């Protein structure tokens, strides 16, 4: 590093290429222990980038995921605006975290999600039919992937189809990190207001319905295990986490196959590699790359470094997923790789509850997309395709294609 030998690198580091983690992560993996970095507000945090160290932090409940605990690192003013809202259970520590998470577990078990596959396939097939009938060009983010993932998660909650576009727009605003903090907060307020009305209406005949919200009203709200407001917050989490991230992963997956035609041909020749391909996409891109911020609640030693109580910690899952000690040639997109030990869904008690659903959606898309659209290719020069940079959810601003 250049400059004063006692200065700390500023976090986050800009990506040299929008589709791979910053080169600094790789450099830090060569150093013993974590690196101390300086955040935007002048405070310090410990940065972990190595696979084993990231798992050690995320698997240790002495590191809190509650942003209201003193010392929790701040990513940006806009991110603070979101974290200052009423907390969803993913930002709680035990035992509260487990109390709310268990209410949703059975909805996202592999068996239950597998039963959803035919419906997901039907939705995707219909959307592709509509796209082909309309004809090229198209933006796959807005014209295919967001409609698919929105319809799937909204179907779980029985949200009216006319409102899907509203949630897509608000979720995009909520994950922006480099804007006026009032923008993500206002987006969240609009979503919460909508869900408050929806759940109030749903409660009138919940026992006659089969959707997730109705089940929670009957089984959790009415017996007093969950308040109406807590259900509103939980529903917002499900809607936001349920489509924006997966849609971005689909777009980046297409990008990776089109820029690695040998891997696309391999998938076409060997369809049995589909599950491998999905795991490699998840590892390679690590969509929610800033989601593992923590604060030590007591003194903890990790990788030979004593982390003191109150120290902020960033466990970079995108760094871990590009650690050469865990993944050979990590900068190479390789669908023959056994990558299912990646941490794209985080690790420990806070790992993504909806990962079985995300995997099924990705498998459905990449099982047939290139077969249905065999001539799929970029509609603009490669250099015109923009990544989302330092947004909380990594992805593409748009994916213009033709066929």
C-alpha cells in the first residue's frame, strides 16, 4: 500500500472490474490475520477476507449482527437509514433471532420448496413465451428475471399481481448505498404501509386461506407469539430478500455464460452439470457482498488477532468465496468446480433462510433459458454493460440482449 505506513485503507474498496471483488481482498489474504480499515465515518473495523477466518467469525455468536450494539460498523449513511428502521429478525441475536426464524423454517425446507418447482417452471415458461412473442431486443433484468422472482415470492404471500411492479421499484431504491439516506428510508416506509393494510385485510378471513401470511396470522399472531407489526416487518423482509437478490444472480449468471462460451457449451453438452453451475454462479458473484457486518460482544481471538469487545468486524463473504486456499483459481468461472462449500448465503445462524428457493429458481432458469433462446447474445458492446458497483446487492444495471 502506498502513502503513510500507519494509515488504514478506506472501506469499501472500489472494484477495478465490476464483476469481481476488489483486488485488495486478494492482497489481504496473503497477510497474517485481519486488516484494520477505516469506515466513512472515521471509525475503524477489522476486515476478514480469508475463507476460514470468515467462517470462524460468522459461526461465533460472540459476534453480534445487531446494528444497534455499540461498535457495529457503518457502511454508509444510506445503509444506516435502513438499519435504523424497525429490525427484521435477520438483524437480531439469539434468542430473539431463533424465535422468529423458526416461524418461517418449514416454508423454506427443501421438500416444501421442491413442491413449488412445477409452479416456478410454469411461470418462467410463460414469461419466456411472452418475451419471444414480443421479440428482441430485451432487458432480461426488467423483462424476465424481476417479473419471475417477484411473482414467485408474491405468490407465497398472495400479494396481488398488480402490485408486483411497486415492490420491484421500492426494493431497488432500498438497496442503494450511495444516495440521499432519505431515499431508502422512504422506500421502506411505503412498503411497510402497504403491507400493514394488506395484513389487516388478510386477518379478516385468514383461516380460510392457505398463503404464508394467513398461516402466520392464524398460528402466530392470534396466539400472541407475533404482533401485527412484527408480521409486517417480517413480510417486508420476505418480499425484499425474495426477489431482488435472485434476479440479480440470474442476470450475472447469463453474463458469465455469455462471456465464457466454453462453459455455456459445457452446460449444453452436459445438463447434469446444472447444479454445479448454480453453485459456481453463487460463489463467483456473491450477490449480497456486504451483508456480514458484526461487532464483538466480548474479547475474541481470530486468526491470531485479539478482537476486543466493541470492535467492529466485517467478514467479507465475497473475499472468502475468492480465496485460493478454498477454491482453486477462484477468478475463473468453472461449472465443473465443486463449489457447494461457498458462503454466498452467509454462514452460521444468520445464513439465508430462503436459499433452497433461490437454488430452485436458478436451476429452473438455467435448465431451459439457453434452450428456449439458443441465439441469446448481448445487444450492446460488452463494455456498455454496467455493474451495480457498491450497491448493497451486486448485479447489473441492465442486461440488454437479442436472439
